[in-house]
């Protein structure tokens, strides 16, 4: 037995189901359109995201090597103390636009390095300068990567959700409506035929009398 | 508007050098507590968490990445720069894959 909606097979139900199926189809079309837009947006960012993901490892690896070296030369406490008066100032600005109801961020990190290190020259070491330079690179990298990664993540998640909804409509709800409508139509036709037969019989009985 | 880092000692130290703030954490509970505290801070625009701890707090992190823009939550490689558990490529392929 095909998967049917649990309804009474009447003419009224038939009309109502046909109407509802129209609504379901519209919802399906909208979701399908949304799916297409999400794929487009995703694809347009994917290559950049993959490049950035590759770069990410290099930047962080270099930065970690540099900080380990600096820490070994100077000790964590000293670096911590120096970092209390940072040599860079930056400002993070996040804005968002909406794609198909999904908020997609755009991140700007405005980095302003100050010319003179605030700590005394005797405190500096090549290792520390190197570490600072490498972590600056990380910071610049994040300015590029944070919104791309976040956008791709969100688009992919939303796409998965939308895809599931489209699938559910296509594989379950729409066939269920169609089967039920077909079922009711054949039931109604059958009833109609029976009524004709009965009417004929009644008529015959009337004539033979 | 600032950047806040939750991670290992070296990661936090590195970011501090360039003016970001952060707290090094050593266990999941501390990471979770720092995360919730940072989320309350309206000055933080970008919240970075090393993969070691984002993996430990996976469900919460995934929700935040989806729902929050203030701050933006981002996973970064930690001291032992390991490849991400789920690369963007895999993620996207899985998202689109259902259709192909």
C-alpha cells in the first residue's frame, strides 16, 4: 500500500489536497531556488577558502616556531611583560549582509603598527622581533580568513539544511500528496460508477413495474 | 573592538605580542568557562579558539559559528599545528554531495 495521508476520501478533501499540494510545490520551488543560490555563493568562495586553509598552516607554523624560539631566549614572563605594552594597535570591524536569510559577515581588521617599540632597546632581541613579525602575519591573515571561513561554514551548513528540506519534500511529502489524490480520485470514480449502476437498476425496476 | 584568544600558552603569548588579549587554558572546563565569559564581553569582535579546545567543545562551537556574529567565533590551529579535523573542502563536498 502506497504511503497515504490520513484523510477521508471525499470530494471536499480532494479539492483541499490539490490546493495544499500547490502550496507544497511552491515551497519546494522556493527551497530549490535557495539551494541554487547557496551553491553559487559557496562555489564563488570555495577556491579562496581552500587557499587560505592551506596558508593557515604555514602562517601558524611559522608563528609558533618563532614564539617558541623567543620564549626560550627570554622566558614567557618577559614576553608577557613586554606584551603588556603592545607595539601594534588594531581595530576589528564586523559587518554583515544577508543571503537568503543567512547572515554572512565581512571582517575588517585595521592594523596600525607603531613606529617605536615601547620597550627599551636593550630588551629587544632578534628572536622577539621575529616572533612579533610572524604573529603580525597571522593577524593580517585572519583579517582575510575569518570572514571567508565563517561565510563558507555558514553557507555549507545552510545548504545541508536546505538540501534535506528539499529531499524531504521530493521523496516524502509530495509523493504522499500525489498518491492520496490519486487514491481519492479512483475511489470517487468507483463510487460514481456504482451510483450509475444503482440508478440504472432503480430505473429498470421502475420500468418493469 | 578587539580579538580574544583561548588556547595554549604559546598561542596566547604570540597574540599578546601583537596586541590581542587571551587566556591560556589547560582543561576543557577552563576552556568552556573562558568561552562563556568572552561571549559576554561586547568589546570582543573576533573570538579565536585553538582546535584542541574547539574540538572538546564541538557542539557549542558549531552552534556559535552558525548563529553568532558578535563575536565571530573562529577555530585556529594550536601549538601542535594539526590539520583541521574537518576541512572546508570536506564540509562543502558533504553539503553539496547529497545532491550529486
